[in-house]
C-alpha cells in the first residue's frame, strides 16, 4: 500500500533578471530533501484556494503548488 505526502511549494518567487534557475532550484531542493528521507517524487499539481476574508470583502483566490511524494508502506 502506498502512503502519500503533500508538501507545499514556494509561493511568489521573485528572482533577478536572467536568474530563473534560482526559482527552479527552490523546487529541486524540496524534492531532494524529501527523496533523502525515503519519499519518492510523484508529481506537482496546482490548486486554487479561495479565502473568504469577511462580510463585505471579495473572496481572494490564491494558487498553490503541491509537490506529491509517496512511499510503500509495509
């Protein structure tokens, strides 16, 4: 049986001009950390989360990256 783990990826990544590799490195570091702890990388999904702040305010939608890992459970 597989056991799954969800890790939220970085949000609002800001890098200098011509340095998009720094953004990719953030995801690489998360994946490597989890793999070193025995998890296998499965996929990355984007989800929309709608927050309802208050009575007279409009709902706010934010997008989040979910990095999905799994391991076989014995």
